[in-house]
């Protein structure tokens, strides 16, 4: 069995926070942000995402930063967990 250590904020997104019992729907993402997040969920690096979508590496970073601001989350794992929980990505 592998032990995975997550950033506390990411762990809260996956497991829930005992101080906030209700789930809130995250701010909607653009179609491109959803594409980027889906590829993050598949384990691709920013460079590979950029190549796959025909974007500059910095554009991918900008999309991820925008998603993080919208969802108040900076960790990739937390963004993926929130996206899965909200049904944004599969």
C-alpha cells in the first residue's frame, strides 16, 4: 500500500472540512480551462498539455492560475479533486 501525503488544503477538498458541512458548487470554468484541468487529471505536465492543445507553456500556467483563483485552490491535486467532485472532469 502506498501512502500519499497531500497538502492540507487539498486534503480538505478531497475529504471535506468538518467546519464547513455543506458543499458549495465551484465557480464555472471556461471550456479551455476544463480541457486543461482534464489533462492535469490525466497526469500530463504543463509542457505536455501545451503541446497537446497547441498553446504556449505560459498560457497553460495562466489557465491553471485562473482556475486556482476561481476555486481558491493552488494545488493541482486539489483542483483535480474539486473538478471530479463537481462533475467538471471525469
